[in-house]
C-alpha cells in the first residue's frame, strides 16, 4: 500500500519544535527576524510569502515584507537589499523567486548581496559553496524538506539508486551536493537528457524539481519506487507538481502530493534556518 506523505503534519511537528526554541531565544533577549523581498505581482509568489508570514507569526518570528514593483531596476533592488540589512536586525533574508522576467539574468547578482550569515535560502555563491562542501549551518529549504521526508519515513538511503530530475538553483544543484555525502548512486537530469524514462525506471527514488506538469508519468515509474515531487506549476489557476499523481500513486510505495507535500515542509525549513541563525549569535 502506498504511503502518501502528509507534508502539513510533518511541517507542524517542525514548527512546534521551533516555537519552543524561539521562546528560549526570547528569554535571552534574542528575537529571530526574517525579511522577504517580493518583486512584482506574481500571484503564486504573493501566496507563498503570505504563508511564510503566517507561519513565522505563529511561532514568534518577526516578519518583514518588502514589496517592489516589477519595474524596479537591478541596481535599485540591490540598494534596497543592502538598506534593509543595514536598518533591520535580521536573522534571515530571502528574495522571493522567481523575480520578474526583466530581472531573471540578474537574480544571482542580486542574491549575492544578501549577507552570508542571514542567507537562509542558501542561494548566494558563498552560501551555496558552504552547502556543497558540507560546511553550512543551514540546509537549503526545499532540499532540506526532501531529506526530512525521507528521514521521517525511515527511508535508508544506503545503496539506493536516486534519479534527480531538475538542475535548478533552488533544488537540483544543492540537493545533488547534499547527496554526494550519502551512500547512494544518483544521476541528475535536465532538458538535455534523452530517454528520461530509462533513468526513472531504474531508480529506487525519483526526486523532481522542474515545475512542469506531467514530467513523470506512470509508464516511467517502477513498482515500489518512492516519488518526491518538489515541482510546482499552475495550469488554469490550479496547482500541479511534476508527477502525474493519479497515474503514479498506485505504483509507488511512497509519494508526495502537490499541494500538501514538500511545500509546507519547505516553509518550516526556511524558518528553522532563521532560528538557527539567531541561535548562532548567542
């Protein structure tokens, strides 16, 4: 029988633990604070930021939301990022991605202006480098959520064959670096991969982070495979993952739904990094 991951319940467990840690920090006159920079009017991004804001408030983390129009220039945005860091006593700061199309090519330069000790998304070059070398105090939120799910469900990674679909900065790259520290065989795939099914069919665990509906379908999955779907896309206003959930779930031994799977845990992991940042300043 398939195990359908309850991401909301797992996230709630993490948040309950964080609530206690925040209370201890406050008793020592330390206040965790997270700033989120949101550019443009992308509705899903606004929804995600609101969820982060609600969860932060629930566990006692101060939350600062800074919104800018899509017309903001790269230099203006960088100046605002530096100003926010100078004026606020932050334990975490993120740029909500994706930024508007006009800033796509500048994303990396912008996030590189976030101070290393509060880069809780681990997206700047220095932060990502620490992650890849296993030296970061933080775990990138979505890869961290994926690993947490496997640990929560007591999945041993030793000897497993993992197929990672997606090479992006938020999921694929940092997760590949983290998997290098595990006793696994894994392959990483993107648009250039021919015959993706050859790799997914051979995998014990399939992890996706593409953001495209039906990248993985039933005929691409072996019986008993575990499926972690971290992709998000919207079609006609409805949220989908990368995996054809209805078609795949009867073949899988474990699968994450979208929504309600990886997403809530990702938010909890972001807030966990924010708390860790504050704890490290004691």
